[in-house]
C-alpha cells in the first residue's frame, strides 16, 4: 500500500506553481477585467465597409490623442510601420533610419520586400537619437544615379536603447533636414505614451513633429491586439488601401478595438507605475555583485544590463536560464545584453521577488557552465 503523504508533501502536490515574473516584454500583458467586459459587449460591424462603430470610435480617439486628422486600426505595429512605408514612399525610394531601429532589425526587411526600398542606416546614439551629422548627409535624390530619399523613420521610445525618450525639441531637430527637403517623417511610436508620461506632456506634442505615427495598444496599454497608424486624412485614406493589400482588412474587429479604447482612456496614466517599477528594479540590480547596469539611464519601462560570469565576462544566456528556473523571465536585445521590461501585471512585490531571484542567481554564478 502506498504511504500516506505527509502534510508537507500533500501541500507540495496540491499547491499550484507560483507564476513566473515575466519581464521579457510588455507584449505579455493580459487585458484588464474591464477590457474583457467591454469586448464581450462591443457593438460591431464590417470594418472594411467602415461600419464597425467600435473601431470607428477607437480611430477617432487615436487621432484626437495624437493631434492628427485620422487613424486606421491595424493588427500589429509591424503592419502599421509597413503601411507608413508603402504609403509615404514610391517603390524604390530609399528610407533613412537608425541602425538600431526596430523597423530595421526586427520587421523582416519589410521596406525591401514590400516596397523595393533600400534602407540607409545612420548611427543610433545611446539616447535613441540619430547622429545629426550622418543624418544630414544621408539624404539622396539630387543626382540621377541615386535613389530618391522617400522617408525618414525615427523611434520613440527607443526599444534597443533601453526605452529612452526623445523630447519634442530633439524630434524637431531630427525631422528638420527631412522637412527642409520635402521628405516625410514617420515615427515608430509603439510606446509613445510611455514617452509622453515620462516627459509629462500630451502625446500630441510628440506627434506634432512628424507626419505619421504608429503606436501600439497591445503593449503597456494592455489591450490584447492592435495598433493605430495616424496622420493626415489623405494619408490614412491611402493607408487603408495598403492595409487591404497586406491582409489587414478586418471585419467585426470591434471586439478587440473595445479593449483599445479602454487602453487609451484608462491605462495611460498608470504607465508611470511601470516606470517606477523599472527604476526600482534597476537600482536594486545595481547593488548586486556581478551585475553591470547604469540605473540613471532608466527613463521608462525598459532597460538593459549585463550579468558577469566568474570570468568577468557577460553571460546573458546563463543568467537568463538560471533566473527562469527560479521563476523570473528575461530576454535579450541586439547587443546580447539582458533586457527587462515592466508592465501591467508586474507589481512592486514582483520587483522585490525578481531582485531576490537575481541575488541567488548571481551568488551561484561559479556554477555557470
């Protein structure tokens, strides 16, 4: 006969596993209870016919929040950026962007594949801005041998620079050489509301410096799906044709747009909590031997750090694997450093737990393979 389990072993059998603290990305957010309720009650129609009232309301709200004339709802930020490219640019026009831009690194070479557009990259500075001298020299088209420059893309907040924020003054300075030449400027503003909250200004003040903006409701704003592309009325009308071309013409998608509305009306101000938690985590990591980090650069909800192995060299893979085994999930960026992202669903107590996990992991680094 099998032995009767002790109370301790019975508790181990019945107690559910403690959820992992997921700091890989703010794309892992779960919709709020209010969002789930709104999705269940959403009034819907065929959006390709322009008949989904919930999507229409979301698009109107997005345009209003960004100070633009119109908006179009798309399934993802990558599609929104692709639509900006194919709408702003003639086929074969060259696009300027930073060498660490999300659109350049992580959007499947969409400019070349979808629009036949070469990309001219300029150095991205640590604060997420572009090298001004290299940017000014990057515009082409006066010589018959050259592709014309069709678009400048900038990113705010800047993902691979650790969520750094570009101010309106910086955006104006970066956009100036493009606008002086009649070249449009598009902002990958996936986290533009994080930038606005960090600066204490409306998002429209950031959008005013560019011709179009894409932003996500599916990251820190916690909606399950979707992004918005905003710009002039004529630009958005043409972008709708591109959305249809790319397969983004959704039908009764008001079900998901309802969550986006709540993201814009109820979830923006709470982004400050994510920023505070990111600083709390960064400052705590800075006190752990073997962690290399600059907490003073943390401006929003993203930052990078290095975990040094027993040989004194960064070993992101070993740290991430050991932390995952303890219950904390991290990711990496383009340079191989470890990325941490705070978001809705991660509270101050989770930050303290993550720090305890990091302390244990670093204390045992002599065992790293």
